[in-house]
């Protein structure tokens, strides 16, 4: 692989950290951008340099930041978004960015439709794909009506994550419990609440698809995995997951996205409904998935590496997923003590067989986990310089390919 082209990763959560490690280990110069200067992911040795910027800032300011960043990088770089805000920005300003960056971005209207849960439901219906019963209530009475229709648990979350200050999700058993939640009431007041029937089953009924589509919407990488546990249980992110073959999931997602003319990286969440034996698509994220390092093929290819190969005009070998490979988010250890989903120590340890990678810790790159622990001790938001935007970046110490 030719690794002379640098990469700029927008977002330094554990997904962005995984991209820095994956490409940095090959010798690619990785530049990290995050909204907080104290983000643990920025502590990785694999960053050439880091910068602080909130991609939700105004378009004019962000374009100015990106131009300044490009000048500092010094040559055209591959651009990898790890957040919805970054994916939306790239798609909206592709013409202004393509002189300095290499990327495969879907059309802006498609990206906007995928991140907006209302419009995603319309796309799924048009494609004839099943989805859990969904509503977008405008007042408390509408919440109560939907709860009566469902007669069981409800997933509640923001309909459009582009709206400022909203990032919330919960599973509730009845309308009154939901209406009593201050955050739910606030989001409802904004007209941004989405309610969805909770598809019964354990965490392991949740499936993931991570892939990459080229400029012609051909799927060049397709990985499927199953969540074994979530954090928090029932409605959280994957905390323990396994790469597993599922031809139905793969075929369904690939046909759907190819029909939309999709291109670039994608991360999809689905849930198996035992009532009708079908997989219900819940989220389609037009970006690099946070748990994408679950999926590494026999050659070491992952979605970030495939995107890098395609953006730099290099050949993409056929992807061969490693079935049985497991990945773990460190929060999974809370399964030992939390009331819901608690398991014994021996059973928990046995479930970790096959884990090949952790989200935050790596033997060759321990600092992000240490920084995460230190940030927890100081208290979130208490670190000095946490929100200083700009290019006051310093090279990551000791960055070397391993």
C-alpha cells in the first residue's frame, strides 16, 4: 500500500482513534480534529498532529478552519468523517473541499435524509423495507396515543441529530415515564422527538453492517456483525460484538444503499424481529462507524483502509471478513455490577474469548485509556483548554508506524 498521502480524521472518539491506529500503523500521517482539546482519543501516539474544532460551527468559519488545516498539512489529504455533523459538512461543501481533500461523499440531500429519522423512514417505506412502528409526536397527547397503540416498551430519541444540544436516547415502558423525563420533554417541545416500537429480544438481536461504496455505488467492503451486549443495556452502543456472517442482512443493506446511489463509508444498525423473522433497519450513519474495528479482514483491511485505498486511487483487494472476531468497549465491564443485564464474573470472562481489540486500550498505544481515566478524575469539562478552537496543534509524541 502506498501511504504517502496523509489523512485527516474528523472526530476523535473511539472510532476516530481506531482510524488513527489503523492507518498510522501502516505509516500514514494522521491528523485528528475534535471539538474538545482534552478528548482522550487525541492522546494517541499515531496522530501526526491534532487540532480543536467543532464541526457544528458556522459553515463559513468551518471552511476557514479547513483551509488553514489543509495549508498546515501541506498536501492533499484523505478526509474521513466519524460524526454526522462532519459527514453533513463534507457533503454540503464538497466542491469547496475537493481541492484540498480526497473523499467519497454521497449527495448532500441523501446524507441529510439518512441522518433525519423522519426522512429515513420515508426512504425505507419507498424501498419496501420493514421498520418498527414509528411516530413523531408534537404534544403529550400524541405521546400517550402512540404508547397505547404499541402497548409495550418504546424507544425514544431525537429525530434529527443536527439540531443543537440534543443527543439522547432511552427505552421507556409507558407514556407517563417518558413525559416525566426532563430531557424528553425538552426535545418534545422542540418538535424533535421520535418514538419507535421497541423490538423485543436481548442485546444480541441487534446487528450491524459496516461497508464502503465506491463512486459507482458498488459495494467494495461489506462486514456484518452482531451485538452481544450494549451499554447501556437495551438501547446503547455495542459494548461487546462479534463479526458474523449474515447474508440476508448484507444483501438487504447493499441493495438499499445501491438503490439510493450511495457512496462512501457507512454504518448501519438493524434489529431482528422474531415476530415476523425480518431485520428492521434502525439507523443508517453516512460515516465511519464507532465500532468499525470489529471488522478487520484476513489482510488487515477495514473500512477506513478501504476508503483510503479508494480515495488515493489504489486497488482494493476482495474483502474477506474474519468470522468470530470480537471487539469490546471497556464499559462492557459494567455488566458485572449493573442491575440490568448483570452476569457472573466467570460467564463474563468466557464471553471475551475471541476479543481481538478494545476500543480505547492498545498495547502499542496505551495513552488514550490513561487520558480517559485522568479526564474522569478531573471531571468532564473541567480540563483547561478543553474548548479552544483552532490550529494550536502539537505533534503526537513518539508517533511511529509499528
